[in-house]
C-alpha cells in the first residue's frame, strides 16, 4: 500500500491516488488496464467480507500461541529466594550471625572468612517454594556463579530466531505462506512437548531455542498470509483484530502461571495452545497475492474465486488473464532464491529502509520485552505485573484505527516518543507503585507500536521480498529480545533505574528514525516489486526515451511520404472494406438490440407479476378502509389517557363491535399500520423513542391528533424523544412556570418553530386557550391568533408539545377537551417490552 518516499527520484511517475485518499479525490480517473493492481482484483472479490473475517480469526490464534510461549519464560526462569545448605544430609540452611540475628547465606559456605582466603562456594541450595513449586532455575540450580545461564536461555532463544525467522521468511517466499505456517506449527507442537520432559540444561536450551524459531515462523507466515488477503481499506482494522489475541495470551499466561506454579506444566500449556492452532493452519488456503507474484495465475485466480464465493461476490470470467497482465515480478527459475534476501539491500533506498527496519525492531523488542522483565522484578507480585502488562495491551490497540486518519508514520513515531516520555522519568520517582505505573504506561505505548509496526512494514516493503523483510525484522526483534534480559537483569543489578533510562533513550531514537526515514503509506497501493520502491533509473530512462522518440518521429515523417503514394492505390480497396465493415457493424448492432429487447421484455414480465400482487393487496385494503379509518380516529380521540392494558381491551372490544355491525375492518387491525409507516417509526426510534408497541402508539397519538398533545411523562421518555425529534427544526423549550413563557411562545408561533412546555401541572394558563383551541382568524389577508392582549401572525408550521412529570394527574374535563392526553407512563409490562425490543 506504499509509494516510494518523498525523496525517491521516481516520485513524479507514481500511480494516482485512489478515490478518497487525496486532495484530488473529487476528480476520479478512468483506470486503464495497465494501471490495474492486485488490490483492485481483490476488492472485486471482496477485500473485507466474510472470508477475511474467518481468515483473521483462524490466523490470529497464532498471536495467542506466540504470546503464551513468549511470556511464559518470565515465570519459567524466575529465580526465587534461595540459601546455601550447610548440612546436605539434614538439608539445613546455613546462616551468618549478625547483630540483627541470623542472616541466610546464598552463595558461600557459612562460617568462612574472606580474610582467610577465597570463601568456598556453595554446592547445594534450598529454594523458597512459596511462589513457585519449580522453575528452570530451581531444577537446574542456575544461581550464584551459574546465574548467567539463566539470562542465556532467553538470549539463546532470540539468537536462534535470528536464523529461523529469516529461514521461515524465505520458505514463505519460496514455497508459500500456508505451507511455511503449517511446517512451523507442526515443529512447534513437537518441540514444545519435548521441552517439558527434559532433565538436562543443555538439552533444554537447545530445544527451547528451536521452539522459539518455530514460534517465530508461525507468527511471520500467518500474519503475512492474513494481510495479503485483506483489502487495503480494511487492512488496518484487520491488523488491529489480528494482534488482539496477543494481549489475551499474556493474561492467560499470568493466570496459568498462578494456577500451575511449575515450569513444566506451564510448558505443556504452550504445547496445548499450538495443538489447538494446528488443524486450522493445515487447512488454510494459500495467499492469492503470493501465487500471482510467483506467476501461478491459475491458482491465484482460483483463490480469488474462492474468496468471492465466500463473500457472495461474482468475479469476471477473465480474472486469470487480468492477473497475467499485472506488473508483478515472478522470480526467475534459474536464479538463486537467496536473491530475495539480497533485494532488501539492492539499492540505496532499499538499504535505508532495511537498516531503519532493523533498528526499529531491535528497539521495539528491547523496550517491549525489557519492560516486561523489569516490571516483573520490580513488582511485589510477578503474576499481577504480568496480568497488568496484558491488560494494557488491549487499550494499546486503539492506536491502530488512528493510522487511517493520522497516517502510519506519525502514529508509529508517536508510540516510540510516548514510550520514552513515560520511561525516562522513572529514576525521579520512588520505587514501588509509581515505577510500576510508569512502566505500564510505557508498555501501553510500546504495545501500540507493536500493533502499528506490523501493518506499516507490510505496506512499505514490496510483495516479492515482503516475507523476507518480515523475517529480517523478526531477526532484529530476536537481537533486541536477546539483549533485553541482559539490560533488565544486568543493569538492574547495578542500579534499579538504569534499565529504564536505556529503554527511554532507545525509544526516543527510534521515534526520530521513523520520522526521518520511513515513508507514509496510508491510502496507497502495496508495492509489488523492488522497482516500485526504487525507480532510481527512471529519469535516465525518460531521457533515453525522449531521444528515441525524436529519431522515431524523423523516421515516421519519411514513412508518411511513402504511405501517401500507397494510399491512392488502396483507396478502392479501402472503400470496399469499409462497406463490408459497415454492414457487419449494422448486423452486430441489430443483434445487440434484439438481445436487450428480449431481456427488457422478460424483466417487465416479472414486474407485472409484482404489480398484480400489489393491486390485489391494495384492493383488500380498500375494502376495509372505512373501518380502519374509523378505528384510527376513535383511537386518536379516546385512547391517549389510558394504560396499555386498557387500550388493548378497548381496541379488541371495538373490533368485535365493528365485526358484529358488519363494518368492514381488517382482521389483523394495527393502529401503527394504519396511521404510520415503518420508515417514520424507525425515525422515531432513532430519536430516542423506545421500540415497544405502547411507545409507538403514544407517538402516533401525539402526532396524528388535531389537538396539541399533553404527555404524562414521569420517566421523561417523551421529553427526550421530542427534544431529539424536533432539534433540527429549532425546538424551543420552556417550563410552565417560566416568566418568559408567552414571549417564547409568541416567537415560535410567528416563525413556525416547534415548542415544548415542560413541568405542566393539573391546570393550564388561561392565556394558552386560544393556542390550544387553534382559534385563528383572517384579518387583512393575514392569519392571526390572539395571545394575551396581542395579535400574533400564525405560522402553520408551528407545533406545540406539553409534558408533565406527574405520575397520576387529575385533569378537569375543560382541560381534557382542549388537549390530547397521551399516557407515556412506563408500567412493568411496558418496561419488559422495551427491554425485549
């Protein structure tokens, strides 16, 4: 979806922006066949339909599995309190006498003195099992002089993923995204299960490293497959939804760690997550974009047809031919497949993008994983810190929808800079909850960056090297991940705030690199080849083209002179051919007209059937129009003040009487069907009218009566509905007790504005009587009404509404004959209908 950056020499010949993506969007351009892209064909099949929803759901389970495997290491290699055992036979801990009592010794045999020579190192330890039943540290005794082996576990995993991530990236580019993902998922389940049974540190280290490589392959290939199958308009939303299970995986890891407390049980949870993912991965279809990029247009066309079928779309029959015309870059069969990795550094621009990508991913991983390690060791409860770390991942995804409005590059840079702003103040605050809070704010910002950077990378790297670029970025992430425990644990031992300073400085530097190097890709087609990004020889080619065109023009002038001589000899032949062609054209036009006439006749026949059904329906309604209108008038006149139950009894009684007296009336008489239409009722509902039948009937009575409505509204539902419905027409609101009531009323009558009088009591102002009785009269060609002592011009657009909050008001007959009482009181049955509606 990206163009070359602004400093690209080939910027002048970029493809025009898509409609709605730029300032010239109001001038749509006709797309020529040569300008068609794969995204255009994908949009024809449906770029954001049911197929994409199912694909995002199926592939995002890879993010859940990756999160569980990534963050379970925090608990698996955590080091609980430990002390040296003096008597191995009795397993009794050693201690050193001090003024405060007996202090446990953790790394040296007690009783030895440094002045007598080197203190003997401890050879057996006792561990505190109050938090963990077992960890890798306790089982392999990775403490004291062996503590460096603890950090080496995560480091080895990340370094192994340096190779495996690039390997799976290339495998995905060579053999397909789906095949590579299936291979990675199978290896992950196998290796993750083997880890739980290991009893040797070296075996554990080797298998855990290979498992991490398989996990990275799952993440790379599934994410690329998903993004390549989603239309450009829906890609940011798909990226947001895809990474949501990552947050769930972190929280699930915290819950599983708290429940199980043993590292090997937690490892089996990782294997189980991969096992749940495996069936769906093996059934995934291949990316049509990858198939088209590698010249497999028939399979790509079949994939697009499958997407269109699931989305309920129809593709043109020539989709395969249109795929062949796309300017994709199929790899040469005899070329080395390592060329794809070398293309990442094939030009100055690609080199800058690749180096910037490496640095951004290194910083992202160092800060992201480092904050997780650092928060876990600074917090009193590692499980709570991990849970909070997962919770902040959810709101961090809110940055992804912003990338369509604000752009990819500004949002990406903002996540880095906000991370630095949150982490750098850590040395100035006291340890404890303030530090944990700042750490979570930093995790929130850097987590948002993780959601955006995947989408951005997929858009500014071309299709032919996209998977290799994602593999390169994963390698960089692995380097950062390998460094993160050394920064968190190593610098943390020197000073507790030192890791935060390093994380903050790195985040700020990454934000500056984003602003200075990366291109903006919002609203732009995905680049298909490195040439789309590079185009460094474009200007030279243009100059050479101009020279060739000048020579061509000279030759064409000489050719024109020769052709003029030939033209006279062929004039008779051309005349005959023209007549023949004219006759053929007339035949074609006549045939087309006959075809269209046949289709039109068939279509009008179908319309005739529909019209016949409508006529039959209208004839039936015409027979009952007298009774229906009679019931409608009676309902408007008498039903307003009654409760819903009494209204139903009256309507049933009236219908029975009409049928008894042979008054034609509809068998399924409905007041809403007679005096309102569904569109108007939906408009009322949109303005806040509850969706139950009683409220709909009240609205009909309020709007169809010739008298102004007085609504009994203790729950304020009618008041809110009137306010929203009449807001666009300049509704004026006043209370019966307001001193300016008559002045506001006069203004509304003159201008034809609606007015709402609130808090009406059991009596009405005498000055309102002409308004309530609509006592208008003509004088000098003007329609007037008496309001107090003055005559006011009466606009027929004027509407008056009155509401009272009295639950059971008692109005005198002289009040009832002037207004239409409408009972909006919510009863228990009415409330049930509203909730069910």
